[in-house]
């Protein structure tokens, strides 16, 4: 499983964030125009979702990691 964080924050804000947060997903994509966020219907941050290998949502968006399913139908 790969965890990807997507943010609309600028690079300097991310640098400040990582000074405090040492443990975070290795893969981070910047989406300054919020195209990806809009595509998936993200209305608030943080939001979490599970996607399959083709980028299709396999769980509803949620604001808590605890609400994500632990298993998905294949």
C-alpha cells in the first residue's frame, strides 16, 4: 500500500510543517490549484479516502483516518 498526501500548501509552509512533524507519508504531492481536491470532492481538510490502483475511490471521503475501512472489496 502506498500513502500519498496531497496539499495545496506552498513549499515554505510545508518546510515549517516538517520541522515539527517528523513522521508523515513519504509521498507528498502539491496541488496549489486544488484540481485533485476538487476532482474528488474534498470540501474540508484534512480529508482521507482510499483509492484503487486506477485512482478510483473505493471508500467515501472522511475527516478521520478511523472512519476508513480496514478492508475493501476487490
